[in-house]
C-alpha cells in the first residue's frame, strides 16, 4: 500500500490567518527597490478598500526623521489607493510604515524600505 | 486503512493570545482543543470518547533580521506543545475464544500523550509586501512553502501503548486566496511505529472573518491589528 493516509481537511479559520483584510498589494516606489530620481510621493495599493480617517503612511530616513510633505490621502476614485507627498529626498534608504483600516473594520500594518540612488 | 473513508472526529479549539511583540514578530497563545468522541467514523480511527488537549502555541517571524539578511526575513517558525487527556482511561472488551469457547477479556489502556510539533515556512506574500517586490507572477506571490513536523509521545497510562514517540514530517505548499487557502503536503512517517509509507494530506481553509466581515468576522475586541504575516500550523 503506497499511500497510508489520504485526507481532505475542511477547516473554518477565523482571524489570525486572514488575507483579505487590506494588505499591501504593490507600491510606488516598489518594495525593496532602488529608484532614481527621487520620488515626490509614495503610493500604496491595497487588497481592500480603506477608511480614510484611520489610514496613514509614515516615511522616515535612516536617522528616523520624517520626510513627508503632508498627510496621507485616499484616492476618492479608487479607495484601495493611499498616497503621501514627500519632501525632496537625498540619496539614501527610506522606510515606509503604513497602518490602515479596511472598510470591513479590520486594521493591518506593515513596513518596507526603498532606496534613492545617487 | 486501505479503502477506509469517512470524517474524523470534530475538533474545536478555544485560543487566547497571551503575549505579542509586533516589532520582533513574536506571539504566544494558550488554548484548549477538544476532540468530540463519536462524531467521526470509526473506520478511519475516530475514537468514541472525548480527548481534551490544553496547548501552548508560539510563532516567530524573522522580519526583524537586518537588511543584509533580506532573503531570510520571510522565514517564520511556529511551534506547539499540548498534553492530551482522554475522557476514558481504559476500554474493556469481551470476545469468545473460538478454540476454547471461553470468554476473553481485553483491556486497553488509553495513554495520556504529549503532542509536540513545529513548522518552518517561507512566505512569498511577505517577501513581496515587506522585503522586495521581484515582479513575480501573482500565483507565485501567493505561495508559502512549508515543512510541518508533528510528534506524539505517550507519557502516562502507557501499559498498552508503550512510550515510543511517533510522528510525521510533512513538506508541502500552501496557496493563499482572498478568502481561502489550500494546502497539499506529503506525510512522511518518522519511524516504523508511525507508518510504513508516505501519504498525502490536503487542506482547505476558509477565512470566515473575510467572508462574513460584518457578522462572524466582526472583531470582538478593539486593537486587533494584523501585521500581514500569516502563520500556519496546527
């Protein structure tokens, strides 16, 4: 007998393994990328629509100083898209920290870095 | 077990998070798992009695590694240790000996068992969203290669079972959809007592909180923040 166990398990999972909350789908500048010239904004696309009042982006340089030129705003025509304007960036590594609330009331957060080349 | 089919016993798990450190992607929980005896098919080994298993769970992601080790940051480990307490300590059965015609009494002692195991997994969703977006196809970005190890060690009332540890190593892969995940794993016995050949297990999970966000999935407590790193394991 080659197969001793063949099982199909049907499991109803609740929070903890959730994927369809608002998770980061893609970003500009792309996650982990090196860009030239320096971008003037960070744009994030999520996998679910967001609540504007409880969604934010913070961008910091290597010394931890904030480099945003304003608050994050939601695209009214596409509520999965959140953007934040940036000050003039010099070459270096920048960390993007996001924290959002999806329209289904679940909070998610994450971070990534990108690099501005010389 | 050739040709056996049917459901295993229904299992429920009550779980409470004891500790969480988002910065170091560490979480520890305690839970009570109950296997409801008699709810499954005896042909696939389901027992007629309840089994209660208090369990400690932990999970650790490696996203806090330095950027020089970026390739390793999508790794995560999970582990668990539980102590299974059966609702019965022994079963007694009577059979007629065909040679002598006399009644034979068989007593089987049901041992208490230490259940322990771990998983090692590599999250492609985490690689894409937190480390580097390599521009891979969406299907690949939804995969999580995983190796699970699950062991059982009888520790008391072992007159029938003995004390040999049994278990399996299960390498496989998970695909994460928007409201579900599917997984397929090989089941490799670690010794002769655990089995004689390789098996296969398939799993289908539904995310009820995403399918029913305004009812079953509504958060009971505030500040239930998801960091985007899922951890899979038993």
